[in-house]
C-alpha cells in the first residue's frame, strides 16, 4: 500500500535543510508518495502540517535551530516541538521530529543525518497494525 508522506523543511539554514531531507529520503520506501514543502523556519512547520493533516498518512518535520545569545532559541525550539507533538496526538498520525537543536553550526553539520532517524521512526509507526 502506497503511503503519502509530507516533508516540511525549514530552509533557514539551507545546507542543513538539504542534508536533513537527503538523509530522510534515503530511508523512505520507493513505493511511498513524497511531497516536500519548504518554510522559512521551524516555527512555521506545525501550521503547514496542520493545514495538510488530512491529506497525508505521515509527516516529517525537518529543520535546525542554533542557539544564539538570546532566549529566542529556547522559545522557538520548545514551541515547535510541543506543537508537533500535539498535532501527532490529536490527529493520531506519525510526525517524525527531525528538528535539530544545536549550540553551533559545527554541531548542526554533524547532525544532518537526523532526517533519516525521523524517517525511520515514522516508517516504523506506519507499519504497526
């Protein structure tokens, strides 16, 4: 059975976003129908998933938040992750959390493979009966 999967990717850090998408696509079965929507930042991911919640079987939320000198990092990270979890529970659909939170760009570059981990989690939930 073909599953429809929506990847919503924050492209604020374009190189990191490409790495997250690339690693995720390597694990998604070829029989799945995949669409990718790019948004400016991680804060915009939940609203796009919410708008599309009835059109897809599963979702991947991919993005990166890097800590700066203000509390903005904490607010954006927490709000995005809480909203994604709430959507997943309410809709009873898997949403893979591939939003990485890092202290610097070096950490972010090293964690681009986290897209694959989010994809693996979603695929495992989709295969449950």
